[in-house]
C-alpha cells in the first residue's frame, strides 16, 4: 500500500487552481529582453575576439622586434686557449 505524495498533491492543486492574470504585453517585453540579452552577448563576444586578435598581433610584433628566443649577447669574449 503506497501513501499519496504530498508534493504531487500540491502541484496538482496549483495546476487546477485559479491562475493569476498576466499583463497583456508580457510576451512582447520578454521578447525584447531576450533580444537585448542576445545583442549584449554578441557584442561581448565580438569585443573579446577583437581584444584577443589585438593581443596576438601585439605579441607577434614584439617577438619580431625583440627576438626573445635568442640568447643575450656575451659581455666578454671567451679566453683563447690552445694557441
């Protein structure tokens, strides 16, 4: 024998009960908000890619000018041995 689930009964009562009145322009406001969120997200993504591209270009120019992979020049010459 199973007992009735209290939460299930509450959900059923909420679904059957009187529903609140919604504003008539709710769908339009929700759609507008969704469009704004998508536009912000798209703009943020575009700005992020632009910053990343600028960083890559700046690093490439710096590396081409400075040559960080080359060792530092020697300050003194090595001693001559075996002459």
